[in-house]
C-alpha cells in the first residue's frame, strides 16, 4: 500500500504557517534576543563578563514574565476555540434528525472541521509558547549557576592571596 504524503505535507504546512504566525506575534522579541545570545556564544572567543551575564539574566527574566501572561492568553484562546468546536459539533449532532448514530457523528464532525482546525492551531500555539517559556527559564537557571560558580571562584581567589 502506497501512502501519498504530498497532500498531507501541504495541509500540514498551512497549519504550521498559521501556528508560526501566531507564535511569532507573541515571541518575536524573545526569539530575536535568543538569536543574539546564540550568535555571541558561537562567534565570540571572549568569555562573557559578569556584567554581561547579569544583563542577560535580567532580560530573560523580563521576557519570561511577559511570556507567561501571553501563554495564558493563548490558553484562553485554545479553550474558547475548543468550546466553539464542541458547540458546532453538538448543534449539528442534535439537529441531524435522520440516520444512525454513526451517521450523526460523522455529519457533526464534518460540520465542525474548521472549528477543530482552529482549536488544533491554538493548542499547538500554547504548547510552543510553553516550551519557549520553559526554555527561557532553564537558560536563566543555567546563567545563575555560571554566575554562582564565578562568584565562588572569586571568593576562593581572594582567600588564597
């Protein structure tokens, strides 16, 4: 059996583009900053100073703060879109007066297909925002560890002299 992947890839690309459009609206500043951090880390032979690390930490904490609120807004949109899908499904199911249960279910599913796609988009938006928020927090924790190690090394250096 041969499965044709091209139609699936085309439909998935449409959904992916819509998800990325919404996610980018919420995270474009954070994404740009993360790219800058990565570029500095990859291209620079010099170590970041403590001042640089503190500045990055404060900015990441700020981005995380605002991203948390955006994450919850996306969650609300996911919940509302799922409610619209369920309402459309239920109304169609209840208003289909003839046919078997399976027929009513398939008719209701078909009628709520667009609402299901919108719900899927917002579920994915929420998951991506959550992943970015978690990654931002992990990077902040990593920077805190580096700063702690540096402070400890400075303390040891002062004691040795």
